[in-house]
């Protein structure tokens, strides 16, 4: 299927590795110009170089900015213009007891996981509406619907992201601009892979055995395996395309069946 993304410009926040990089790569494969983002210039440059190697002919560039630093956000926004596709992917993730998360940590999670999407969308949505076409996709999580007891802070910010996408979609009524949210499930991202590999090495176990043990703790996944970043990226790329013109204001699942008992 031709997703008709040739010549479109896409910005993907938090895209030097994992799901974000997979999204940038998938968009590039469809002919989009891609701007990647990460906190560190060296990792941004490495991601751009990797994209150019893996997707010959791609028009790829990068902007280093940390969404926890207001001055970085201001500088980033000043460098973004005429973006057709905005993918709000950047986010913090971590296990912690509710009682151990202080106000400063809550504010940091909101600054990165929620306010990044607020600021980017506020800056770019108007231009999309003026030009008559655009896509905003939020990469949220099933944790925003079924908030984990050991990640209340994370789940709350992901719930806020779903609400933000829903509200922004209503501002696009009668236009060719859409705003949608993807609800990911347990994904084998770089961070998860590193953790699994460390556990496997520490216990002298095969990596795939540890993968199965970890995913086996989740009794509601119909997939019974980790989701690959490319699988999340495929749905995001579809929603970012002109082909998905009739999907707007949706929270679309790519969770492997985790939410089956909830929705």
C-alpha cells in the first residue's frame, strides 16, 4: 500500500532509539523527510547517520533538545517550521512506589510526557490547519487506561496524553488535519532489552527464557510475547498518512491484547 507520505515533513520527538527511531525509520521508508530528536547531540547525529545508511536517499536531519529543560524547548520550537506530521513520542518511564515519587519527579514526568506534546502541538497545529493538511499522533500506552500500581506517575501522564489528543482532535472538525493516539503495550524497546539482557547475564539464563518469564507475568496479553518497536511504528505510520483520513480523535490499540478485559 502506498501511504502517500512522499514529500511530507515529519518530526518525531524522542527518536534516537526504540519506538521513536522505528517510527522515524518507517516514515522515511515511505518517502517522508524526517527530523529526529534526542537529548544529546552525539546520539541525534548517530541516529541521523543510521537512518541515512538504512534508508538510502532519505532526507534526514536532527535536533538535540531535552524536553525537561524549558530553554531547550524554546530553541527547538524556533527551529521547527512547516511540519506536516508531528509524532509526540518522547517520554519518561520507570517503576517506583507511589509514596516515593515527590513533587519534583511528578513535575519532571509531566514536563516530558505531557507538556512536550502540549508545546509541540500548540506550535504546529495552527500551521497544519492553515495549510489544510496535517497529522498529530501521540504515542501513549495501555498504562494510561489500566494504570499500574507500581507506575502510577507514568500511567497518569499517559492518561493525560490520551485526553490531550482527544481534545485537540475536536479542534480539527471539518478539516483534513487529524489527531490520534496509539496505545502501546509491552514493547521490547532498547531500555527493556538492556534490562532483560542484564538479568539473563546475572542468572546465566538465555535471553529468550527471561523474555518469556517477564512477559508471562502479564496474564492479559493475548500475544504472549513482547511487541516489537516496528509493530508500533507500522500503526503510527499509517495514522500519520493521508490514507488514514477517516480516523480522527481515536485511541488505537497496538497492545497485543493487554486491554481485552477492560474495553
